[in-house]
C-alpha cells in the first residue's frame, strides 16, 4: 500500500513538472466552498501537508524562511491533510505533538521518517522526546485529537485539496505546485494574495 501511495505521489510530481509552465495564469484558484476569515483585520494562511509526502518535506525549508518574514497581520495555520484514510495516523501524530508541546522537535523528524505511521513506531519517536508512552497513547487516542483530525479532513475536502503541498489564503484561494508553475513559485502566489487581501481590508 505504501509503495502504491508513493508511486501515486511520484506520478503527481512528474505531472507537476510537466505542467509547471502551463500552471494557472494567476498561480491560484478560488476554492470550491469559500469561507470568511474569522477576523477581517487579519489574513489567514493555511498550509496543507502530509508527513508521508517527500515534496512537502522539500518545500518545508522555503516555508520556514517565508514564515520568518511574513506580515505581522498574517495568521499561519498548519493543517495535516486527510485526503485518504491512511493519512489519519500522521494527522493524529501532528495534533498529539502539538498538544504535548513537542511539535518543534518532531515536525521535521516526522517528515524525515515519512514511512513511519505505525502506533509503536510513532510512540518510540515521542518517548525519545521524553514523553511517556502512556501519555502519548492517551493524547493520540483522545476524543480531542480525533475531533481535530476530523476537522482537518473536513477542511481538506471543503477547500478541494487533492494533492499536497497546498496553501489556502483567507479561506478564499488555494495554490499548489501545479497552479503556481512549480513549488518554488507557490509562495509568490501566496504573497500576491496577501497583498490583494490587505488592500481590500484597508479600503474605505
């Protein structure tokens, strides 16, 4: 199954390279079910990713660099995409690490160990961060974590996310490597959308 998933990702990546020069003229699309940002004075940027995706891992350094210089009125949110049921354990691992305060050290490790999605193997990664296995399992299997994973799946579907990495700006627009003409151009599209949204919020 993992081989099939990775093969699917590889085919998608090759398609991205082939179609990069053709991408969307604007580098983005309006999402199928647009939503309104909770605070009109701020701009919400959602990063949809999957720890099993090597291209998300490659994109992460660019994203981290962008985060260091993003506008102050931009709220950045990571969303573990749940495109397939098999992605849910990685989503659970993300929210578990966040709840236990070990997301910073584990985020990159989970990308690097992208084949790890078994409960025992994930537990080992957490115990190496000083988290007792019983505590890890309690949070990993908690109703709160289950609810967050369910919400991540709802957002994944609502915004029409069918591949990763993908970014949604202000609940209105999405970009990905195909639309932007390559992963390296995704953040250019994001910056343009932020500027456009800022002009609208500042308009009299």
